[in-house]
C-alpha cells in the first residue's frame, strides 16, 4: 500500500490515477474552503452595511447591530485562514522570480521543494499553536466584549481553515517532490 | 554574537532566501523565528507567541479593511463601470491629439477612485480600452504603455490598499493619508496625459483621434458614470467626515460596487465565485506577508537594530535630503524585482524610524504623510519597470500580438513622468500636504 502510494507520487508506476484523485480532492477542498471564507466576507459586508444603516437611522428607532466590530474580527479571522489553502495551492504567494533563469528547471524544482517543505512545517506549527491557543482561551473562559461569545469559538473556526492549510501544504510538498523527479510534467 | 550582530546578519540571510524564490512572507517568518531563537537561546518563547499571534493578526479590525477593499475592486470590475468611464473620458478628450489614450488614463483615474488595486485597474481598463486604441490606430507601444501606467492610478488615487498597510505600520491616520494622496494622484493622471500629448506630437502616426462630441452629449454620457461618484463620495467622504471607520467604509464600498455589478448584470454564479476566489488568493498572500513581517519585525525590534540604526544615522549629521534621495532610489531599484506590498512591509519598519528622526522642517505627522506618499509612488513605479513590472505583463497578456519588448518601450516615457513627479513632490512637500492642512 505504502509503496504504491510512493510510486504514484513519483509517478513511476502505472498508479497515476491515485495522485490525480488526491489532486482533485485537495483542489475541491481548498476551493470549497476559499468560497466559504468568501461567503463569510460577503456576509460581513452586508452586516456592516446594515449596522451603519441602523446607526444612521437611530432617530426612527433603528440601532446598529450589537457587537458588529467583534463579528467583523471573528469573521475575518475565519475568512483569512480559509483563504490560505487556496493561495498555497495556486502558488499565489509573492516571491522574487528574477534569478529563476539562472537555476534551470532542476534547480527551480528543487528550490520549490525546499520552500514547500518549509511552508508545510510552518503550516503545521501555526495549526498546532492555534489549537493550543484555542485551549488556552477555553480554559480562561474568555468571552468577547459585547456579545459575550466564548473567544475560543473564533479560534475553532480558524482552526478548520488552518487544518486544511496544513493538508494542502502537504499536498503541495508531494507535488514538488514529484516535480523534482519529473521536471517537465 | 551580540543581539545587534544577529539583527544585522538576518538581512543577508533574508535577502538570499528571497532571491532563492522563497515566498517573501515565508522567508520573513522563518528568519524572524530563527533570529528569535538565536537571541533567546530557546524555541519556547517564540513558539508560545504563535498561540495568539496568528489569530490576532488575522482578526485585526484595522487590517480587515484589506480584504474588503479587494472585494470592492473585484465587484467594481464586474460592474462594467470601466466601459462607462472610458466612454465619458473619450467624449471629453477623444478629439485631441492622443486623446483616446488620454481618455484611457482619465478612465483609469476614475476607476482608481473606487478600486484600491493597480492590477485590477490595469486588467479591467485594458479589456475596455485596448480594442478602442487599436481601432483608432494607436501604436502597440503607446497603447500598452498607457494602460500599464494608467493601471498604477488604481493605487495612487485613494482608496489604496498599500496606503492602508503603510498607515497601520506607521500608526498614521488613514483618512489623512488618503487626503494627502489625492493631489499627487491627480497630478499623476495629468502627468500621464501630458506624456501622451508630447509622445503624440513627436510620433503623430502613433495616435489617432475620434470625432468631437458636442457638449450637451458629453454631459449625458458623463451621467452614466454616476455610481462611481456616489461610491467614491460615500467611501472617502464617509471616512473623512468620521461617519464611519475606514473598515466600515470599505464594507460600504464593497456593498455599493456589488449592487452596481448586480444591476448591470455582471454578477452571476460563475463571476461571483471567481471574484471571491481572486479576493481569497490576494488576501491570503497579503496576510501571510503581514504575519511574516510581524514575526520578523518583532525579532528586529528585540535586537534594537532599528533604534540603533536611527540613532547612528541621526548622530552622523548626514544631509536629510541626501538620505531621502538614497532611500527613494533604493525603492526604485527594489521595485524592479519585488512586489510593492512586500517592499513596504519589509522596509518601512526599518526606514521609517530612521527617516522620522531627520529634520525636513515639518512636524513628524506631516513628514509621515509626505514620506508615505513618496514611498507609495516609488514602489508603484516598480509595477511598470521591467523585468518584473506586473502591470506590463497583465496588459501584454491581453494585447496578444504585441511583443513584451514593445510594451517595455511604450512604458518608458511614463516611467520618466513618474520620476519627474517624485522629484517635484520631494522638492515641494506643500503639493502633498496642502489638502491635508486644508481639511484638518
């Protein structure tokens, strides 16, 4: 089982379809996560606009949405964590490409591998510490200021994004390992 | 090794990693982590910091303006306002020599007033204006050069994502920065138009004209751009008057452009999800760099390097203007290889404390505003300088038959215009600060 898996990553055998299956699952997952984050962002836009309208029309008995700032902060944290996997998968991170021509195909594939390995380790570190941070907040019974929502809720939603980020970063690592062995695919 | 030495050594390491194609945010994060471990002698402290640092950064209320402005720009692109703006500008300017290209610049300026991103402005205006420029016989070099340069107005004219980041890094008032950016932004648009005028005079064959449009008609065509005015006034006016926070203003702007996109039938499932995905990718890129920069800058601060450097420079009695000139030159050079946001996040925390101690004959706050606008402009020049000017590639990809070298050639006069403008703004800080002083 394990050797078949490794072989499929290196794409040396005839089990190519496994890597393709993984690829489409990871792609779908990252996309789904990014869209979820996007919907939350749109909800925050609607909520904030409604809240401003409520504040503007306080003379006729309307009011701003309570805790609107907190909701923006919580929602935004979820959205950003949910966006990370998509950016990683699409190689969306800013980098300096000016020396790329010097390194050749092999060299670039190797550099990508190193970056993707380190990114995966950083993703794991972030996810792990975020989890611990969540447990901290839970044990302190910290709540938000206005809505009195437990702070760990925000961490928990962010953790979902961070887990997918780690998963996608691992996939990207596999992708670049494969690339090192077959630089032209 | 002393802490200061560790701080100094971190730079060659960071720069090497960046030139080895490591994502910039990742490189800053790793060097920051490594440096902190080197200073503290243990991994415990910095790792424990990560428990709340990542969530804290990503849930920052003031940073949440960034994804909202990005979403606003995406919706603005879908709202088909670019076509209306271009038609209006063309009605006013098209009959002049080089007028269609000037109209493209004018439309970019208009679009820039509701969009905080250069790439989005270049991309959306390119789609509308490139075919028109071709139709009226504009040379490939002039057409692509105009649009690549015009795209930078997206950032130069507020709202502007880069200015938001600068404001957060230097703890300045976003509203005042937007006010300071206004006149230099308009000056940029005028400078580009002047460049086109001169270009068209020197090479008359490279620029055609449209029929003159009567004034009554111009006003009517102009009328179709009303959503741009409303949204701009709402967003920038709202921030200025303190009716809402910058984050709320960005949300209102995204709501407004979203409505326009919806009513102009630009918003269907496919385009909506694409807009969200594009926002997702840019947001994650920016926030990851912000996170890396936060860790790197925390490490730098603990080495006391920025402080020591600032004391050293101010005690040497160098000419402040010389240092300013060198810093701006460094930005111009860096801009040739690096994207503007990474540059700001990497350099402002180091340069700003140094620069603010130098005496330019103005208050610290005015200096911060003026320096911010200067930096904004020089890093934006990086978007249109080869070899990695992103706007050049965005436009060149659209104009499929134009070799990239021709685009490089076409943009050269605009780069020249940018440099002239920077010199003007350096010599006359009043141009930048006049509106700020008037309003506040």
